[in-house]
C-alpha cells in the first residue's frame, strides 16, 4: 500500500494546504511541521470551555473539542480551505482526527445519532456542501454512529455574529432552526457536530430545540475552539 501511495505521489504530487511543501506518502493535507504547530486542548481547557459556553443552561450535557483555534494559524488555513475552497475531504480528515482522539468519550456518552450543524439553504448552494456534515462523516467512520442530516433545518439566514455581543447573538439565532421528525429524537442521546465553536450560541439554540421536544441528552463537539478572550467581537469567520 505504501508503495502504491509513493507511486501516486510521484505522478500526482500532493502539497501541504498550509505551507505548500510537498507531502510525503504518510501525511494528508498538512505536513508534520504545520500540524505540530497546532496546539491541542487539554482536559482543563475543555472543562473551562464547557463552563463558559454551556454550563449556565441545561441544554448541552457535555462538550469536547480537539484543537485550540488561533487566527492566522495552521488550523485556520485548513478550515478555510475546507469551507471556502471546497476541499471537503479535509472535513473527513479532521473528523477522523477528532474521532480517534475522543473515541472513549464518545463511547461513554452512549450516542444514538449525530446531527451536523445545518447551513441555511442559500449558503449551502453557495458553498455546495456543509462542512460540518463532512466532519461528522469523519467522526462516524471511527465511532460508527449514524448521521441524521434532516432532523434540524436552518430556516433563517442569520447575520454574521462576529461583531455581536453574547445577548445579541442569542437574539440573532432565535427562531433560526426548525425541528423535523420529532419522534426520532424522543429519549435519544444526540451529538451535535460543528467545525469551530466560539461562544456556543448556535449549538445551544439547536440543543434547546432538541431538549424541549423530548431528547434525553445532548452533547457537542468541535474540531477546535478559540481562546476565550477571542469569543466576543472576534474577527475570525468561524464564529458560532
């Protein structure tokens, strides 16, 4: 298999999404140097983020993430390539990374299915795909939990949240999502997947709808989260 990959790389060389260096046969999308520049979240970081984003309401029962999101960093360039350059396979790659790193946590949650954060229909037409769905596909390939992509729809094209306060973000998302197939969620443990969770406002709104309509427990995951000091008034576009 390795020989085959080396032959393919010879005829169709692959380059790092971040720095454009030639990739080796055992690397995907990002070279080892750029990947090593991405900071992992530790358990204390994740607990702090859960307290700040979700613990003041009872809609999200637990949360985990993998990387710390830094503006202009290697991970941001990967996420931008996924979202805006239509490199959807990066989503699967990041989902697998998340799945393998947090496999034990996912098992402890006793999940029934995964819901990717939905895009508004016009934005989906513009991008041609939902990046959160591809991240969810990567996670699913590791933990073998089904994806339900039609239970929650985004019915409102919300304005950019990057300059909004926490309260304004909450109002902006009010009524943004529509629940379908209510019976499917009753007494279920559900995992919400997003690319980067900043304040958690989007996930909280989805979790609220699910909990109010009979879901048992709601969990949330993201590939990354930015430092807390960046969560309000941030200029980065992954601001959820």
